């Protein structure tokens, strides 16, 4: 297997490393690896005459029409269009590092030159900023582990740096010819394969974070292995139906064994999915102890209040209200790395005033705080400021910590008696100031937590 590598030198016995101008004809190779940034460097060198450029046959390349003593830069560049089309038509594989497109003006005889002019595109695909978008980052995640180039992201995770990404939902009929096998942690498509003609184009972010020769050798071997697996996979065709009629000794027994093991695997995967779902559903209440914000903390607080029997809306875009037995309390939530200050009190006061003006009704309040959220519960000082505690007493709202709420959830899970839950809800709604409860110190339970001591020292 012979691989042509352009603009991104990789040391491997099967690789021929050249520039975009000096490379032999593309169609003589099984695969091509191209860094489009090399086109920019070649054009800049030709325009600025930084160094002499030569074809594979050692003819000088100049930014002028072709003459007997020199090949025109435009002619040398334009020939790559036909070479790439012929290469893909015979089933070739192009591996292209993702770079933002960039126009290259000043090439005599080639006004439309850019970084991707040479690369055919499926219908509707644009190598431009509407679909191939500039962006920077280094975090990636494999979304299709079966793809041959998934290994590239796995082995080069620390070196991958992306400079552009595909917006696949802007590409018409993407699923017909496209396949995404890796994305950034934010969901941008980084590993993308296009079918075109009889060949394939694979887009990858470059491994620009390499700092040693050994790393470069490892990268070359990884790319070679990915290319090899990809080319082998491109040869695969569905087995004709009549082939199944041809038997081999022991094949029927092996097919039965495979079917039996597949059934066991399916059942095991279903059991695993159910166990994982149940574990996630229960362990989510630990978020009470360390999260902050609307989605991180308030969502699980509302869920927890529902567990102990309050009626609470799940719509986080609306202010929260907890209701029980005809009584209601406005909910305000705050998490902080240190003691929680007065912000939730100010929000609650404003809501109360608005409600009083609108309906003449005075509504109770429930402020749930997660102070010193990065510290273990047993090691936390008082989680709220003295000013917030005094405000709770003077304006008659219940001040509750998420650790206390966590304990109440645990009590509900261990003893779901409705009478006890009703007493808890009544106590919360009746409290004016810091919530006090007679529950024992928390202990390890089905939630898998460590011992919690929620006795606060003022």
C-alpha cells in the first residue's frame, strides 16, 4: 500500500512525503493525506519568491504562464483537480486535515484558487464558512467507535487540535453520503467521512500538539493503520444470498452458537441498561450536595421536594412554588463556593411584593441553599451568612440547606409513610427562620453516600 502525504510530514516506510506542487500524480496512490494549509504555503512562496518551487520532475514552478523553462503555478495547481477526480473514481481514499477555507488571490491564470478547489464535493456540500466553519479547540469524543479512524482520536487525543469543523445539519441530505464518527465535546463534527464516486474523503483535525519525534512516528503508524482498515472496509460488499446455501463442516454449529450468545448478550445489555438507569435515577440526588445554578441545583431541588410530597412545577423557566394541603411557598435556590449571602432573600422579597400587589395574598417562602458546596458536608461551616439567617427570621421564611433536604429524601426512600411526610411538609411551611429537624445524623444508605452531619454551628 502506497500513501502520498502532502504538507504534513509523517515518517513511515509506506508514505511518500511531498508538497502540493512537488508531489507525483495523485492517482498512482492508494490513499492521499493532505493538509490544505500546504496550498497556502506553496502559493505564498510562489508569490513572494521565498524559495524555488519544483515539480516532481524538477521543473521550476513560477507564478507566470508555462514556458519551456518553467511550469506555471496555475497549471500545476489545476492539474490536481483531474488527478483527484480520477483517484476517487478508482476507489481512492483522501484523508484531509480540517482547515478553514481561504481564497488565494494573485495566482496568474487561476482567479478562483482556494484551499479546497481541488477536492470534489458531494451535491450540496460547500467547502466554505456556511458548512465548514472556522473554530478552535482540542477536546473531542468518539461517536462511532466502529469507524476505522476512531482510533486516530483515541490514540492522539492529547495532540488533536481543531481549526475548523463541519456543521452537518446545514449540509443538504447529509445522511445519504456523510458519516460523523467524532465530535467536539460541544457537539461540532470533527471526524467526518464523505462517499463520493467510488472513493471516500475523511476529514480529521490535525495533531498539532506533537512535541517529539517519537510522537510523530506514533502518529504516522496510527494514520497508516487507520488507512489500511478503511481501505479494507471499502472492499466489503454484502454477501449474495445464494452463498448461504454453500455449507462448510462445523459452520451450522458455529452459527447456532453465535445466535445463542447473541441472545445472551442482548439480554445482558438490556439488564445493564435497566441497572444503569435505576442507578442514575437514584444517585442524581447527590447533586443536592455539590451543584449550583438553575439546571444543576434548582432542578434537583424541585425533584426532591416532589419526592417528599410537595406539588412543584418542573418548568425551570417559571419561578418555583411548592404546594401542600392547600398551602404554598415560593421557592428560591442558591449555591455558592462560600457562605450564601442575601441574593435569594432579595428575589423572594420581590416575588412576595409582586404577589401582594396583584392578589393581596401573602405567600410563604422556602429558601434552599448549598453553601461551601465544594467541601464535604461534615466539614462545612455555617452555609449561609448571619444576615440571611436574620432575614429569614424577620421576614418569616424557611431557610433550608441542601444537606437537610438530602436527609429528608433519604428518610422518604427508607420510610415512605405518608403521615410522616405530611408532618415534614407542614414543618417546612411553618418554619420561620433556620429549619431545625429531629432526624438522626445521616448514615451510608442505598444512595451510596458517606456519613453526613448537617448540624450547623451558627
